[in-house]
């Protein structure tokens, strides 16, 4: 019933005022880029040239700086629920790892081996390490969420889509901004930026932005008495731009971030383990309290940047983008959720890695019968990680891991315009990836080494991923399109393998994707209505299963399944009056495995037939020697895919009106998702996030030209208890990880 009410109210609000027209004082239609409008037109670079989001024949959810700020964003997960069929939340088990799901395809593995299925690009630079994509959204120009494989123009690991983040550039005039925020659970934040304006004969402009955030956290560890789910963040970003108005310009952006995160705070469910009974009674019923013998943490430091240069060669533009990222972190977590025995699955990861990339592309001019983009790409990263797992009071496993990766690609996209309004596009990318992986693993029981191995492995993969698109402008404000594309994600190795049989490599995974859609601005730009329908066929999906290790069962990645995912998305924005905007989004997703024959439960038997068995029992080998047990594959196509809600949507209302003391701005949004599985390896009830509507609101008063602004905000106003994820490790209980409760805050900003 709640689903039906939400869908009906969304539809009614989106269309009930459609006959009205937004007009300026002179009677003309209001411009979407006008300063009085809540949100202006957004230019995106999804096709490597600047164009309106409405002119790009793929589904894109785009957020400009004002939209990011209005969403109450602290980091990338604050946008969760605003883009149809996109889930952005914390992974749960490890505090500095986000979980990104686009159209039902997600990844949340904290280890660096596990390349993401949806890539993150910052200022044109691919970010290879998932642990460095938990972005604080400060001083952002826009965020583009491109749905579906982007294997032609964006390259690596775009199986599900791409999050493209563009930071703010230096301005032509001197000025700056100071923002101070305070809120629930000890939130204190300072954000500031200063622009030099043009100098050195107007050839240069520079800026510097800083962000300091301290947050105590909304959970408490009853063992240590300390708060969990808190964070301390320090970050700096600088940019300098060279542009004399001639054929050449260049921009250098550099950033540094240091973040200390406490948590997570597991809420452990009763699975019949007698050790669960030993947990303090208060943590069994209160999801904001946890019992952990130490405070889990993730300490992260990252720095790097991008250098983008453009040269107008008379008939087109040559662009180079050079990137560098460096990341270190150390994390420690308690993965079993129990306090007895101790230690048990106490895991420490110590990581250091760097990435270098370069892209050279040529973009032909617009307005020709044929225009095109061609380019070359190179990316290399290397890292090392040391893992220490205190499996139980007598057993310890150690691993020393190193990997070097190199990726090369050549790509092209050609757009032909044979008739007015008609565009035919064909593109492709040839990618070559190679990895060199070194692993050394030891297992100790009672201080004595009982198992060890070391391997040095190499593998490479190549793939051609095409894209075919047809789009037609029925009128200047109505465009329809159809798109076919392929996506590819390279194979890799497992960092959690304690025996050679569990290391890999595993093979690439691939997708064939089909999309049709329409982008429209209707009723003299009163109503923006974008719709898209899609079908994605995945094969050789990489996912985790449980395998026997040297001393315990362990989760490893392998190619396990094929899946079919289809659905539709509706994004609408209605402007019934000056300063009044209603946004309504709706998404449907049908995500199912079509072939999934594997042993997923981690229970190893004598090989006797089991219900649902779909293949022969496989003998378990430990260092090449059978240990007398078997893995029995069973039909697992009935498992729900992780982070794939069947229905989701959002409804937002923004109203701005002038008063004698300044502009008043009211905003409220409701974000809905139906019940969905957050784990994907079991359909047990504890892994599911319940159907929920989350409501947020803010009221702001701003002076002339926004020289000052005061904002009062509240999030999760109905104080829902909502999990971001749930996991378990082998036979341990299910641990759930909860999002923040109701919070309030105030934000003050001053511009000069």
C-alpha cells in the first residue's frame, strides 16, 4: 500500500499543474539558466564535448553545484535516492568504502583487487581504488551519473555506469566564500575558498579551497564507551588556469585529503550461536549500540590531481589529460560481530598504492555533417597490501600482496547527421589490460606455521566494446534515441586466498546493453520529462562465493553467473511558477540471474547429492591435495541481486520567494525504495533493507547576490532505522550496519 500511495502521489504532483506556464515579467518563457530559477540548465561532458544534458542520447542524472548543496550533501552517499535506479551508500563492513549500484549492478569489495563495476572519474582521471571514492562533495561544479556501460569514451570498468565528478574552476574575478556548519552528533564543518581572479596580464587565474569536518558519530561502542560512525576529514584543493583567450589553455588541479573514520557499529542478529547470548542485552535491541572489543577504524590519506590542456588546431581541439593519485590507508575491523571468543576475524589491512594515467584525444568541431572524437588512453597502477587476520584465539593468517596493472586503449566515436534532427553514431574502444600479481600467505596455529605458499602470476585480457546510437530531434525540445553498447571489466586475482586454488585468476565479465528513451522540454519549457527503458544481459559475472581455505572458509571472487536486468526510469522537473520547482523521479528494476550454478553456502560435505544440485560435486583441494570434502553446486538463480530495489523514486519541492530581509528558500524531498537485498549471497531476511521513505527538508534565507546565507536543515525527519548493508563471514551471525538517525543542523555562508 505504501508503494502505491507513493507512486500515485509522485505522478499526481508531476503532472497536476501541467497547463500552467512559467513566465518572466515580459511574458516570455523563463530561461532555465536564469538566476531566479532553483536549478539552471546543466552542461555535461558525457560525450567528451560540452553539451546540454538534454542533447545527450544516454540516460544521465546530473547535479550542478546548487543541487549538490541543496541535497544536504556531505559526501557522495548524500545523493543516494535522487537519481533513478542508482544506490549510493556505505559498504558497511569497512568504513571508508562506498557501495555504488547502477541499474542493479553493484560492487562493494574493500580489497584493491576488486575493480569496481561502476567507475569514478574526477576531473577526467579514473580512480582505480574504491577506498578513495568516498568523496566529500565540497567545491564541486557538477556530478554526472552516466547509466549503462560507457566502454567507448570512459574506458575502464564501466560495466554498470560512470560517476563523473568535475570540481569548480578558478573564476575571472577575485572573491571567495566561507561556510561554517554545525549539527547533530557533534558535527562541525568549515569550508572556504578563495579565487585570485585574473592576474599576470589576465593569463592566469587560481583558487584554493579547504574543507575541515569533524563528526562524533551516531552509534556507541558499549565496550569502550566511545562513539562510532564518526569521521574527521581534512582536505585541500588548489587549481591554476592558464588562458589568454587564444588557441591554448591549461588547468592544473591538485588535492590532498586525510580522513579518520571510526566504525562501523555492527548490529548482530541471533543465528543460534551460543556466543550471541554473551553480547550485552542493550546491543541486542538498540541498533545504535554495538559491542566490539576495540573501536574499528579506517585511516586514509590521498593526494593527486589532474592536468588538462586544450589546443585549438583550427579544425577541432586536441586535449590531453594527465592524472596521478596516491593512496594509503590502514583499516582494522571485527568481522564476526561477537565478543567471545576473542579474537575472532579481527582483520587489519595496510595499503599503499599509486596510479598514473594519460589520455590524448581529438574532438572535431560541432555543426559539421560528420563530427567525431578519437583518442588514446593509458593507465597504470601499482600497490601493495599486508593483511593480518586473527581468525580465532589460536589461528592467524598473514598475506603480503602486490599488484602492477597496465591498461591501454584506443577509442573513437563518429556522429553523422544525414538529415535535419537525425544523428547516427558509431563508436568503439579496443582495450588491453594486464596484471602482474604477487602473493605470499602464511597460516599459524598456536604460533606454529602450518601452511604457506607464494605465487607470482601474470594474466592479460583484450576486448573490443562497440556502441551504436540513433537519435532524432522531433522538435528542438523533443529528442528520442535508441542505443546499443557493450561493456567489459577485466579479470583479476583474489587477495583473500590462503591456498593457491583460491587465488585465480578469474575471467572478465561482459554486458550487452540496450536502451531507448526520450528527453523532452514541454509546454514552453514548463515541464522537463525524460524517460528511458533498458535491457542489460550480463555474462560471466564476477562475484564472491565461499571456498575452503588453509584454516577456515573464505570469500573469494570468481565467475559465477549470467543475469538479465531490465527496467525503466522517469525523471521530471516541473516549474509551475517563478522560483517554484517540483522534481519527481520514478524507477522500476527487474533483476534476475539466468544461470547461476555454484556452491555459495560454504558448507563442505562428503559429496552426497543435495536438493537443487546442478552439477557434479567438486573435490576440495588444499595446496593440490584432496582433503576428503566436496563443494556441491546448487541452482542459485533464485537469489536476489544485491542493491537492486524493484521500485524507487524521489519527490522534491523547491520554492524561492523574495522578502524585505532577503530571499527565502524552502526545500523538501522524499526518497523512496522498496525492500531489497543488500548482500546478494543469501535471501535470509536479515540481509534485506525494508521498504522506506526518507524525508529531508531545509529552509534558507539569503541576502542580495547570496552575499550571505543561513540554512537550517533536517535529514531523516521521521527517524527511520535503515540499514545500508548487511554481511556475514562464514558461519558467523549476520551483522547489519545502520544509516544515520534524524539529524538537524545550521549552515552559514558568506561571500566576498
